[in-house]
C-alpha cells in the first residue's frame, strides 16, 4: 500500500511539474519530484530510497520525453547518496532539508549536463539555470517542511487535548 501511495504521489508531482509552469512560469524551476525524493530519502531505508529515486526519474523521463533513464539514473544516484549519509547523520529541519535539496538539484543538473555532453549533444540548460533551479527548489522545500511541521504540531496538540466532563456536585442536595 505504501508503494502504491508513493507511486501515485510521484505521478501527481510529475504532472504538477509538467503543467504548473504553464499556469505560472516562476514555478517551472522547482523540481517537485526531486524535492519529494530528497525528503523521503532523509527518513527512509536505502532500498526504498533507491526505488523511489528510480520511480521518480522514470516518471519524469516518460512525461518530459528525451533520453529514457537519464533522470532515473540521476535521481537514483542522489537518493542512494542521501540515504547512505542520512543513516550516518541526523539531518532534520527546514534549513537542512532546503540545503540538501538545493545541493541535490545542482548535482542532478551536473549529471544531466555531463551525460548530454558525453553523448555529443548540447546541454539543455546552463549553470545559471541550475543555480536558479536550486534556489527555487530550496525555497519551496523550506516552505513545505515548515508547513508540514506546523501541521504535525497542530495535529499533535489536537490529539492531546483532554476532554473534561464537568459534573454538578451536590453541596448538600
């Protein structure tokens, strides 16, 4: 069930990544799939992270066109690296999540550029585009993590409330 839910979330994020820039071009730089992969890899097992990275990359490759497996390789390598380091270090919070996501966007951009250049094709984007994508995705990650944490705190407070039944005490009745 968890795998099916993850694949549905990945498909939804892939569609969001394809169609959201048509509504508002400023959101075209945010890599929603990579953000999800990074945030899940920080708290998932190594195996699940690899499967998630490969699934996200294949969804992006199938929706965007181009070389099949290019983004799957890049996202899988990033997910494996993050899962490996997350078992060694505890990295939580909006700022660390944003920094790791920004670094992941830069690494993915460099992997894609290197792969394209090794095939004799021109790189689809420059280092400036990669930097802007890293900044936009980092900002979106910070917002998502902060909002998620606030929502979790509200849910925790809601479940900890104790209902006290006030009864009428008989003071001589």
